[in-house]
C-alpha cells in the first residue's frame, strides 16, 4: 500500500519529467493535469488519515498533564547533483510542511469562567482563568470555588491570609485531597500558603472521585486540584497593587525569563507582600510569599516541570464566636474579637500564629520507545511555627452575680503567661512513579507505586509573657517556663501503595471505560514525651522520657470503575463507582495524647455517581446524581487557639444531585447557575469518650450537611469593560451530632467591576478593578469550626475550652463555635503585564 510520501514522490517525478520538455509543453501532456489533481486529492486524504491516527495515539496522555511539543527538523545530507530545471511558476519546497493548530483557553468556558465544558467519566467542576482574573488578587482557591454546586466554603477574613473550610456533599475538606499540580498541599485552613492567585490557571474540583494514580489518602469528598501558571515563552512579566478595607495593602510582581537560549527551558519568579488589620477586633496580619516555576520541553513530547513556593506569615488567631457571642454581636453590636489592652489575656499580640512553609513538586513525563511512557512526581513540604494563646492557668472564680453562667477566668492578670502549640516539624515527602503502555489503539494501561512519609513533631511549652503584653518566641530561653515540664508528641505515618489502571476507548472514542485498583499499606504511629523540668532549656526528644505509644498497620483496597458514552456532539452520559478511605493524618494523631487516647480507625466510603452532560454553541449543562455510604466517620472538634481533637462520629449516608448550567457570551452576557440537593443522615448513635454519654444521633440530619445550596452568577464584557456578580445560598444545617444545635440558612454575595485599558508604553495590559464582598452587610454564621456532640455549655469533661471575647472575662464555650461572614469589604487593584 502506498503511503502519502510515495504518492507525493510520484507526483514530483511527473512534474520533473514534464519540466524537461521545452516551454510549457510538458504541462500540456494529455491527462497530466487530471493525474495531478487526483494525486493531490490522494495526498491530502492520506495525510489527514495518518495525521488523525497520530493524534489519536498522542491523546492517550492524561488530561491533567499539559505537554508542549517543539518541532525539531533535521535535514538529511543530499548528494551534490544538478537538479533538473523547474517549470516556470512551480516551486519545489524542500523544507518540511508546517501545520499550526491554535486554541483559546477560554473556548471551553461558560458563565465567564465559572463553569467549564468537561468530558471526563465523572463529575468535574472547574473555574477558569478568565473568572480568576476578575476576582481580587487576595482570593484563595477557596474563594474561587464558592459558587460551585457541591461546595459550601466558609472563610474567616477578607484578606485571603487565613484560608477557610469546605463542606462538600455532607463531608468536609478533611475528607478531600487538596493539591497543587497533582501533589498534596496544605489543609484548607492554610491554603494561602501554597500559591498566589495570580499564578493559578484553573481550580478543578472532582467532588465524587479521585484518580487511581493520585497521591491522596483522604478523598471521600473528592479532590480539589490547583493548576499553576505555565512559564511564558516570552521575556516579560506582570505586576499588581491592591488596597482595600481594613487597611489592606498588597503588592505582587512576576518576572518571566522566556525561552532561555535553545535549551527549551523557561521559568518565572514571583513575590507578594500582604498586610491587613483584623476585620473583627484588634490585630494585624502579615504575609510574604514566593512562587517559582520552571519547565523544560523536549521534541518528542517529554517534559519536566518544577513548582516551588515559600510562605511566611504572622496573623492574629481569630476569636470564633459561640452562640452567645454571635447573638450579642448581631443584636447589640458588641464585638467578639481580640482587644488592644497589653494587660489582658485577650491581647492580640498574645494570640498570634507564626508560620514558615516550603512546598515543592517536580513532575516529569518521559515518552519512551515502543509505546511506553514514564511519569515521576516527587513532592515535598516542610513547615515550622507556633500558635500562642493565654496560659495563666488561673483558678476558677465562683459563679455569682453577673457571672451566673458558671466559672470564668479573670481576663487581666498581674503575671501573664503564654501557652504554645509549637510545631517543630510538619514534614511530608513522597513520590509517585508510573509506567504507561499503549496495548493497542483502544487501550492504555498504566501501573505504578506511591510512597509517602508524613510526620509532625509538636509540643506544648509555656513562657512568661513579655512586659509589653506580647507573647515571645517559645524558643527564647529567657522567657521559658520549665517548672511544670513540657509534653509533646511525634506522630505520623509511612505509606506504600500499588496501583494499576486501564483506559479503553471504542466507537471512535465515544465509549470510554476506565477501571483501576489501588492497594494501600500504611504504618501509623503516635509517640508521647515528657521533659525533665530540671534541665532548663528543653529540646524535643531529649532530657525527657517516653509517656506512651500507639500505632496501627492497616491496608485498604480501593477499586474504581468509570464509564462514559458520548451519544452525539451534544449529549454525554457517565457512571462512576469507587471506594475511598481516610486514615488519621499526622496532625490528627498529633492532637491525641498516646498515654490516654486510643488509636483511631480508618474511615471508608463507597460512592456511586450517575451523570448527564449537554452542550451546544450557546449553553452547557451538567447533572450529577450521587450516593455515598461512609463507615466510621472521622471528624474534628475545635478546642480553641487553632487546635482540634479528632473523634469517631459513627456512620453516615448521603444522597442527592448537583446541577450546573451556563452559557457562552450572548451580547456580552454570560449567566451561570447551580443547585445542589443533599439528603444526609446520621446512621448511628455516638458516644462522647470523655464523659461516656451516648447521644441519640441515629436518623438525624448529618452535621454540617445543608440540604439545599444554590448559586447564581452573571458576567458581562463589553470591549474593555468587565463585571461579574455572584450570589450564594446555603440552607439550614445541623452543627451538633445529635441535631440539638442548628444555624439558619444564609446568603452571601460578591461583585467585581473592571476595565482593560489600551496598551501604553511598557504596560501591555493596564487594568483597574474593584472587588466587593458582603455587599448587603449581612451578619450570618457561615459554618461551624468543627463537630460537637450536644448543644449548651461545653464543660471541661466534654472537651470544653475557654473563650475570650473583647474585654470580657474568659468562660467555657456555649455550644459550637462559628466562622462569621466578614463585614462589607472593597478592594481596588491596578495591574498590568509588561
């Protein structure tokens, strides 16, 4: 069978034979013109066919990997012989033919980037770059996904420095895999540590699934993956400056190296600095952040990437309102934040968080001969810091008079002390190695290995408060208090996992079947230590003795099956089923005292999902029905000062559906809407291990699982002007396991306005924008800080903790503690690329 090259050579021979005849006579040979036309059609047909086959084979790489292929052309040596004369008007091009294919990154976007057209055989909810660019640079990934149908996001501040929390389909962010470029990242409460919003290309949420080859052990609630900026081929950069409510100021700059010579390497470096006051009470928050990205491409499709970030921040630990404090704030205006009195336990400089974090991931994709590919993704994160809180240990004052609610702490002390949660090391290191093979034109098989080691070393020292009321570093010997000794733990796990998966495509790729299996083996530990109080300065693990140890070796089988069928150009259906688990994290174990606590069991969930998608040139629609069964639910209870205690909360069932609809621009308008209905129930009673009390939770609405959530967004663009408005509604929800405490439904809103000016000198894209949050000034509780067993006073026997609000004396929390929607805020930003 002749190939395209054979046919092309035959055509060329005919032309050259004709060329040796005098004048244009050669071209007048009978039948030659007809043969030339026929040959040209055959060449075009064969090229298209062979090109389509090559594209089909190239498309076997996973969607999450973005490969850039740079053509490399090498001319073969030719003998120096005289070429026959060419007929006039015919040019024989010896150079290779170049075919250029271009696509817009916004082509799949709807609703102004609030929704993206997806084809995966499971639910995917994504916000795109054009939506990210309209939002404030202070936005974290949590702020950006607030309007996805399966997400209820709560954030404690408007400056983007303190992260927040997620509720998704009756689960929380503790049940999710939170990632940057496919590598495990910081918890939702600290997502601002990972990456600046200017360096985000998209944020993708898969609420019902986690890829078999992803390094996640906590994915019952799915995965949220932040995709970082890809370095530009051109030298340049971008910068922005923001100023807003609560004395917010933020500066950002990114420098692009462009292609470095002929190495195929390009990179970028960015730095940001943020400063803001606490929106509630006294306090100042500060953050400095660096991102660095590098990419190397090879001609055969191989590539290597590196993303590195460094984050340093000092922020005031918020006072989270209990039901009493919230009621007083809503109805009397009495604040519940920190105060500015240096003699007070609630002084903001004696309630602060100091943290340094490094994050790195370096994925490598290698195209091998004989239809093999190899992927390697190492990742590493390391953090150190502390949380400071009042540490007087003052005896209770007898309840009387105005203090009839019970014992309390006197908020002013002559000899103040500061207690610390000191984390000397929070380290996570791991690697995923994967080999892929194209069995045939239909099947791509891959198998691999995942290793991870995660460890926390933490202790709870006490220091004398400085004369100015500020908490010193717990490592300063001059202030350390050792007379009572210091306790600490070393907790973590080592994990090994093997996985195999196959993706099959049939009927011109209309039918896609993905089957995978992962087997996880884990060794978890929690070791306690107590220091010797007579040795002076204390070093972790030295000058002390072991006080307890617990651990567990566990295995978990994780199967997955996904099937999708594209009915035609507009309709697709899909089905997904899988098993996921969550084991106690290193931080979870670190909160437990191994001398008295028991090892927590793993949580396991079985999930099914059925979906339908529709799209045309105007509208895109996505519907996903889901069913979850969770055994041995793990949850956290909040105990103040940014500290938690994990608990086992029984079994749970969640059923419901998500729906999304958006349009592409119509006369500049791009509407978006989403809705979720969730029926989540507690399937068993729960027992408080501190008191031995069993609470009747079976059959109640599951905690932190609102039945209804709805979103509406509208984007408008006209020439340089752009605007986006979004409204989110969350229905009533339970915030106690036995449903004895609830919060009502609420509405939040945002507005973005801006204008792109014409380029001016070195400013290629001068832009000004205003971003508003909570336009109506609503005073609403947006989510609980954690789980509690029962409403009412949280006694010490029930893991109660002291709360300090404003200038009031300390007391035990009354019910759960909550994040409250920050008051109205406005941020103005000027930016440009250069």
